[in-house]
C-alpha cells in the first residue's frame, strides 16, 4: 500500500494492518497516510489538501 500524499510504500503488520492511518475525505473514500506525512501536516484538512 502506498501513501496518498508522498507515494512511499507503507509497511504492514503481520495481521495486514498498515503502519500509519487512514484519512476519510468528504466523499467517504479512505486514503492511507504514512507516519512521516502525519508529522508534516498537523491537521486532517492539511492532509486532505496535500493528497495527490
């Protein structure tokens, strides 16, 4: 799985969960975001603006 902001690959745990988070946009679509991008952007709105 790749980060929606930077495009880097996001690792997963042995149960298949991502090592990051999902951000839901106004249409209900989930976008995976890595830890580095979470640190760069402090709020959900900033992350949604930065999604490619």
